[in-house]
C-alpha cells in the first residue's frame, strides 16, 4: 500500500507517490492541475493525473494502524 499524505493546499488525502511539484509547491494531483492551468492559461489535457484517489477514511485507517504499531 502506498503511503497516504494530506495535501497542504487543499487538505485532501493523496498517495505520496502521486504528489507533484510545481513552482516550489508539492501538491496533490487535483491542485497540481488547477495550479498548472492558472499558470499556463489553458486546459491541462493529458491523462497522467487520472487514477484512484485515496479517501479520508483510508487515510484515517492508515494513521490508526501506524499508531497501533507505535510509529507515531
């Protein structure tokens, strides 16, 4: 299972391996797309940001498991 983190821009969960950097910000795929469109003034038309997104429930389950295992 890929580690789930919280995007600092929108507060939603994202897989760590799917976080993207743009203009000095590390964000989730949704925020990356929005930021890219704002900066480039056109639509992001590629499909590389598609795919399953984690839920807040999955994030909480991960955190509960880490707590039970003494990692936090």
